């Protein structure tokens, strides 16, 4: 049924983000609980505590859990290990740098989720660096699993006839009611501060460097007081970066950080994306560096914002006069770095351009409140995620009314679901051939409670 498929997909997506953290960060609360192995795939094991903790954490994160959630999680764990082991057999490429970059991204997500590094470390019962060392094999397994799955289903496609057949099989009383969705694009200008302001910030940061080097103040204390990156400021500017993590840090920051010697403090360096950084290298191991940083964002004045608004007025006129499309104008004029890779439209978590209103920032919600489909706003001032002030044009491309799922309004959604089902069928056939080539053992109690797990067993030995 469609509703269950959608809910299950959402649940498993959330699970894939949680499972690695759970497996490595169960902390003090689980130490007194007797644990046991409930699954084996090759030389890899699945613990009962992994499954129990995954269910508990998914519930705490507000996921809507199916009644058979433990069975789904156990099957997901078995499948992930089978796919990862096959990826190793097939020598699918995965570099250490890829794994490190993924770990950095996950850790930043967890820090954001828990509010601070110290809160994350309290929950995990270990430092971030210990957590990363512990989770490295789990992240690698997950990435190998994803690569193998992609290889298996990469050539699977869906036809319009198959999409309609999929939809026609959904009982009419099971078709979900969908909330309103929008397609919203933006063209962003992020004006630079005046030279006088930038010079002032630069000289002020030179002063910070002298104060730290003279011993008048510590880097940690100064970062907590003046840094405008509040996540790192809370922990005295401490951050760990990977040289290959270019999606998060711009080249100027990375090249400066990795040129420094241990203990050395840089001169202020300018990042067009963020602002001015003062960087100290704490330690380095290959492409991984532990740093401390202070960020200052030179403020723009109303004068700079007025110039940006005037430019966007001209861009808006070009689009209105059909001299250029909104999309092409975004590629030509926008300062938003995401435009180059993802286009000018706000994306959903699944990569779709259709979003609900809660995916938009509060300033954008205010902007589109009285707009009609096809409207382009006048230039409006906003503050981005990095704390920089800018001006943007907002384009409301489409807006659906709340409605029952149907082929006319929701063809792309139904097509995606039909394709996922077809990929699942292809993967099942692949598993039927591959499972006998692995040593797989599942706990007898688990197979009794979850009969679907019995298809994975290739050994009848007990635990």
C-alpha cells in the first residue's frame, strides 16, 4: 500500500542516519544490560542492543514506527552487511578520503541535532574523536552497501504504462491526502562589505593574533567571546577538518589550515563564502587536522544592500520582459553556491523541487505569503545560514492545493514510488542468487518473531 511504502521509506531513511551513531554511541546506559549476538553475516555480527537502541532512538526522534519495526531494522542490518561484503568481493572503489568526508558530515549533523559538541559527547559517552574512530567501520560498511545497491539497480527504469499499473493497484480508500506543496526558486546576491569595514575587521583580527601569541588571552577564551560561528565558538573554536571536505570549507580556509605548523596561528584569511578566519593548527594526521578558529563576518550596510537591490530590480525586469528565464538568470547572477550543482529551486530531502512550507526559512515564508503562482517578488533582504546579509528575488513557480493522490497532479511522485518498487524486486532477485554464497546465521527467536528473516539463513547452527 502506498501510505505504508512512503512511511517505511521515511523510516528506513532516518534509520540509516541513526544506526551508525547508535551502534557506536550507546553510552553508559547500556553497560549493565546483558547483550547477545542475534545475527552473523560472514565475519560481521549484529547485536540485540543494536536493534533495541535503533527502535528506541527512532521513536525519540519522532519517527512513525511500523508495528514490526524491530523486524524491519534487523532485515535492514542483514541486507546492509550482505551488500557491503559483496562490494568488497567486487572491489568497488571507496577511498579513505570518501569515508572521512562522510564522517565529518555526520558528526556536524549530530552536533547540530544535539546543540553542541559537548552535548553530543555527553550522549555518546566519549569524545568526538573517539566517536569517529569507533564509527569509521560502520560508516564504511554503509557506504559500501549503498554503492553495491546502486550497482545492482542502476539500470532499472520505469515506463508510463508501469507507473499507471502501479497506481491502479493502490486501493482507492488507501490513497493518502497530500498537504500543499510548492516549487520556490531564488536568485541571491550577497554584497561585500565596504573596504573600510573589511580593513577594520582584518586589523581587529590581527590584534586577536597578537593578544593570543603574547599570552594576554587564550585562543579558546577569545573564540568564545568574539567568534561569529556559534557552534565552534561554544567549544573554544575547536573543529576537525578533512582536506577533501571542499563542500563545507572553501579552498582558502583549507589551504591555510594545512600549511600551518602545529601551534601556529595564521594571519586573518578572507573567505568570500563566510568572512575572515583566524586559524590555529592544534595537530594534524595526514589529511585530518584538528584546528581552532575564529570567524568574523564583515557587516554590510544599507548602502551595499541598496546597490544589490537595484541590480536585482534589473534582473527581475529582464525576466519579466522574457529576455532571460528565471533559471538562466539564477545561473548567471546568483551568488548562491548551490545553484551550480542543484539549480535555483529549494530542494526536498529526497532531491525533489516540491517542498512543504515548513522547508522554507521564515523570511521566505513571509515573502511568498501573498504571492500568486508565477510571481517573482521584488528584491527582499534576508540573512543566510552563515549569518551573512543579502538580497534575493523569490519565484513561486507552482503551488498545489491539498488533495488526494492522483496521476495528474502527482505523476512524478508515483513514478518514483513505482521505480523504487521495481528496484526492490530486482534487488530481491539478486539476493536470491547471492544469499547462498554467504555464511548467514540468524537467532532462532528472531526468526520466530520475524518469519521474513528465515530467507536469509544459510546455516542452521544455533547460537
